[in-house]
C-alpha cells in the first residue's frame, strides 16, 4: 500500500535493523523499544490489521508466530518468558495500519498491561 511505512520497510525502501526475513515475513527491531528485546514481525504483503485477515492469511499468521518463537530463542528470552502482542485499532495502540506483532522480553512483564 502506498505510503505505508511497514510496506516501505518490507520493500527495503526504508532502512531497518532486520533480524529475520523470508519470502512472506520480515522481523526488525523497534526504533522505540519498550523492553530490552522489542522486535516487530510483519507480513511483507499489506494487511491493514487483525480484522482484515481472510482465510487465505492463515499461513502467514502461522509463519509470524513461528518466527516469534524462534526469535525469542535466538534473543535468549524464551526460557525467562516473553510476550507477543498484536493490536487492532487506535484505542488498542495500533499506530501503523499494517498487521504487526511485537515480540517483547528481557524484563518482567506485568498484567494487566496498559
């Protein structure tokens, strides 16, 4: 989608600190981390958010979650615990209208969040 910052990152038009990439997804370090490990995992194809998912998106969402688990292991936070967060809409804190999940760890997480 034209003008989408995550699409531009996925297309390598904007530099990012990529930690994982395959044909469908991209993972990169958040520029404003809220935890010692804060990685965003996105589909390369533009999907506006969770409520825009369709039946044909099941595989890409599965790939995102598999990558989140692998990234947690690679970053050394799998044993101590980590959080995977997906936000939908402005009130939930979704600031970029492109499906993305945050992988957060490296510090204690509290509940309830926010």
